[in-house]
C-alpha cells in the first residue's frame, strides 16, 4: 500500500518536468507489446502508460469511457476490433505519410495502420496425414473422406470469423453456408482457441485444424534461429517456446495461392479521438512500423511484417511470396462481422 | 433461536449494509440501461432463440452434476480434516483449499496438456488417461477447482459445532451414522447452502473451463456476444437472463433456510471437539484426500512446470515477477478485508433479525456475483467516470470492485458462524450495560473468528486470479500475476506463463497458511 502513492507522486513529478506521456490501450499479449514500448521509451524519452486486456474488454471499456477516456492509442490484436472501433466513431484520421508506409493491407478508411500480418493455414499431424492427401482449396476440405471426424476449427475465434467473412465476400453467401454445413456434417470439432486445438491434435483427437500460422510456428519452438543475421544487441532472445510435449506432431499446410484458406489478416493500431496529443500518438505508430519494431514482431511473435526489408526466420515463407498468397479482396469487405455472426448462428455454430 | 422478528433493525448494521447493496445494485442499473437500447428484431435473433434454451438446459444439468459431486467430495474431506484423528489436518486443509488458487482456465488447459497420448501423464508415467471433454469433462474439471468453496464453508461449520449435541444424541441411544444424520448434517445446513450457492453461481458464470471442455453453456452465449460481436446491448440481455436464473437459486436457498434453528441453547462455552479415530480406514482417508490434490494441484502444476523444461533463454525477470506479486497483494489483501467487513453486517442482519427485509438485503449481495464480471467492470467504469471521475483507474476502485464482487463469497462462512453463536451472549452483554455495537464486538465478534478467516481466504483467492475486473479497473500499467498469466497463455507462450502460475499458487498457499494458523487461537 505504501508504494502506490509514491509511484503516483513520482509520476506526477516526472509528468510536470516532462509533459510527454502517452496512454496506450493494447489488446495484444503483454509480452509482445512491452519490449517494443520499453525500447520506444528509451529511444524517444516519451513515457508510456500501458493498459492491456483482450480485444472485447478494451473495446467495451473505450466505449464506456466515451469522451472521458484517458487513452491516446488503441493497439489491437485483430482488424475486426479496429473496424468495430471505426464503426463506433472512436478513431482519428491518420496522415497519408503514415498510411503509405505499410506495403499493403491499409484500410480505405485511413483510420488505422496495419502492424503485422498473419495467415490462415491448415495445421496437420504429419504422422497421420501426408500433404498430398490434402486439398488445394479449403473449400474441398469437408469432402476428404479420410478427414471425417478428424478436423478441428475455432468458430468463436476472431480470425476464424474474419476468414468466414472473406469467404462470404469471395464465394457468396450460399456457398459459405453450404461449406459450413458440409464441415459440420464432416464432424468438425469446435475448440475454444488455437492452442487448445493444437493440443487436441497432439493428443490424437483430430488430424488437421484450421489455424493462424504463428501458433504452429510457436509450437515448433523456433529455437533454430540460424537464419538470423542481425546485430547482436538487436537480437531478441527469442524462444517463446511452448508445450514441448506437443512439439512433435504438427506441421503447416498452405492452401494454394489465392485460396480463401490462405487469407491474410492483420493486427493494427490507431489514434483515438480522445487523444489530446495526436501528433505524439502518430509518432508511436510510426515507431511500430520501423524496422526495429517490425523485426521484433517477426522474431518474437512469428507474424509477418507489413514493411519490406525485414529478415524472416527460415520457418516463415519469404515476404514476397507471402504478400501474394492471400486472395485478392477489397479489404473493406472484411468488416461485415455482423453478417458472419448471423450466418454462424443460422447454422448453429454460435 | 430466540425470535427477534419485529425488533427494529440496528442502524450500525443497516448503514454499511445499505452501502454494500448500493455498490452491488449499480451493475443491475447499468445492465438495464444497456438492455433498454435493444432493437426488438435483433433481440429475437440473438436472445430469444431456441438454442439459448438448450444452453440453459446444459447449464442446469452441469450445475446439478457439479453440486452433487462437489458435495460427495467436500463433505467427507471437511469431516476428515476437522473431526478425525488424521495427522497433519491443517496442512491437508491447506492443500485441499489451494485448488481455488489455480485460475480455472489455466487448470483446465494444463489438465488437457497432461492427458491423452503424448501428454505429461503418458510421457512420465505411461498412463494414458482419457482427455476430459464434454459434459463429464466439464463436470470433473469444474469440481476439481471449485469444490473448496463447499469444503471451506463446511470446515468452518464443523469446527464451530458444539460436540455436546452429538453427545446428547449418543446418550439418547443414537449411534455412528445416525448421529451424523440426525445431528451433524442438520447443523451443517447453512454451510451446505452457502457452499452450494457459490458453486451454483460459479458454474452459471464459468466460461473458461466449459469452453476448453467444448461443452456449451449459457455463459458461453454471453461471452460470445461480448467478445465476438463487441456488443454490450444484447450481452446485457443475456446477462439479465442469467441473473433471473440466479434469483431463482437465491429464492430456493432462502426458502431452505427459513426457520432454521441452530444455535446452542445451553450455557457456557462449547467444549473441545473429540476426534474420531480412523483406525484401519486411515490409508483410505489419505487416498481420498489425494484425489483432488493430485487432480487440481499436482498434475496441473507439474504440467505447467514441464512446459518450462528445455527452454534455453528463460526471460522472466525477477523484478517483473516481484512487481506483479506486489501488485496482486496490494489489491487482493485489502479487498479480502473490505469484502468481509461488508458481508458481516449483511449476514448479521439476515441471521439475527430475520425478516423479509433483512433476508432480501442479504440475498441481494449475491446479485453482484451473478453479474458477468465483464459487465460488472463496465458498470463501474460507467458510474465512476460519471460520478467519481477521480476514482477511475485507481487502486481504490479496483479494491472496491473486488470487494463488492466477491462479497457474496464472504457471507457464507460468517453466516454459518453466526448461526452457531448464541444471541443470548450478546443480549447478556447488553444487559450488563454495553451499547449494542460494543456488545456485538465483545460477545459475538470473537466467536466469528473462524468464519471471518474463511471468508477472507475465499475473497483473497478469488481476487488473486480475477481477470476482467483487473483489466478494466486497475490503474494503467498495473500487472497482476493473473493478468501476466493471461497475457502469456493467450499468446501460447506457456513457458513464460509458468513461473507466474507457480508463484500464484505458492503465494496463495502462504496466505491461506497464515489464515489457518490464526484458526488455532
């Protein structure tokens, strides 16, 4: 109880001496956020106050706080929550210099910038399934007889829902519904999240699962960091490892180029309307797009960068190949989350 | 019990009681405000649909199952750790309480990681235990991590039980089991009801465990509404429906407690309890106690520890760990104290001044607990920013939030203790010239010691692992052990979560241990 008022006092004193401080609400895991923020503080002398929590919690808090919110920035774990913030009118328009930095995935609204990219892939158990047995398109997955009752998915997970939104945009409402029903008929098992699904694969409950790419990467515990050639002091001591028991039996299967099963999704960040210092907040967004921060995201988080010139570990695909993998689709079409939830409710998945 | 109905309620209890209730009712007001924003068409689509009814059925089935199994587990354990001649009863009690310190979703995930082919159990012991899933999985895992609610309540009641009642029964010719059925069990009713209520409410509200077990319950629908749709309006409707369910539980419990009559009528203080020798049953008793300890502590913690094996660069800085530990302590310990202080007047009024009003007051305290914590936190944001903006994002508000939310957990043990403390003592103190508040402090309060300690333990353990309230109400930049664990596990970086998970259990163990040593005096 003693330290808190002291810390407050210290914060006040520091605040008075040097007025520059930013309040960031982040819905990414703290371990992925904190190192970048510490480095930012060191590099710029700007103090950062960080609140973190899951997407839904942060977003709901922002809306309840309304105009009284002390936050300057929202650093989100999914484009879906950024679009929800856009809809709620929480975000400030960003300057074109900032928006032109990422090589792709910038929303037409110009209200947020992408920070990292993740892909939808198929995780499979190589001791049970050969890649040659898997279809080129995710649309054909429920037709593979060998996989009946052996497929896992995560209907409640935001990236999965974004994937369904993309499928609706690319293949149409009817085809998406048919696919969902076919998957259900094929006995697809619903898991709460990707780690739980991959653990179920380890335990032999399923042989394949629709996942985000980095969960598999992290499970494979990329300690073999031979490709990395950065300067010693820049090198992040990676190994964000994981359940070693689960190491053995998982591999990544990429659906064909342009298939909706290879959809790219982004995380991003935005300046809030409540910010009293938008210029300073934009400075932070710029920092997130700098090579140093992007390199950290790649090494530590195992996501893909949004700017070119970042060294990727061997386990990730080359950047140029990555950009072309995802189906071409107007990014603003990925915002109809309500329609997707309605469809998922209709087929009884939610 | 001395009939006290009709006496005017004492103001020194009424005031704090009303204060506590105001705090608990705020979230209701908030939910109603949000619910009123709904549009009927969408309401039909999201809230009033057949699937939700099915989920409701799942929830009820799960609740009944968990209640039954928890009772079968907690009742014998509570008896063994208070009334038998087992060695190390205090240590055993500590171990049996600790599953409450394991955040449910961590425990569930660890148990999944331990089972099935390639799991920890198979790797180390060549034991291919089936993976928990579905109804039975949810039932088993929930039971393992929440039976201590009942255990602690029953334990406090058993310790406060006057053995002369059992002796009287024996002298009237009853023996063995008959004494238990005729005398002990009826005395345990308030504790049973209080424990059942907490467990029932917990099952109603749980999302973390059931989702990992792939068993869909009603709170699943609420969670999806908040998290997938980023919606607060229809989620409020679903939350209100859950609260109606809670109300019916509370009503059932109130009916069951009606006319309960348990305090000692004899003179003098209760005598020391005798210990039943177990003889050749001793190994069996230890074996029975080992089941929940293995399932809820040893296996999950071993699994979490195992995740750190082979990690080359362990990055967890000691200072981060200590920081999170200190933050956890400075919010949870005061919260335990405040919650217990708030619960005391409510329980006192309910027991000593039984009337519709006082019972209603006491019951309302549980309503806060029935609100999904996310909604509770949003309500406090809503009201604190509008009413007391200087409180927002301060430690004070976080402590208040914990205390109000977990007050319901504190009521049970205090109430059981009050039922067993004779009101005559207090009346005598007043007869001797003490003012009512003094009389309570001198005569009744010392008898409530065990109940109060149990209450504090329950609130403390819950606050330590609490997530949504901490995320939304803590001062900016404030990490607790639980938020750290969430942060790492949500990104599937288990190795880094492991030290925090281990610390949370060790730390809670120290706190509970401290409380248990206080019990002796």
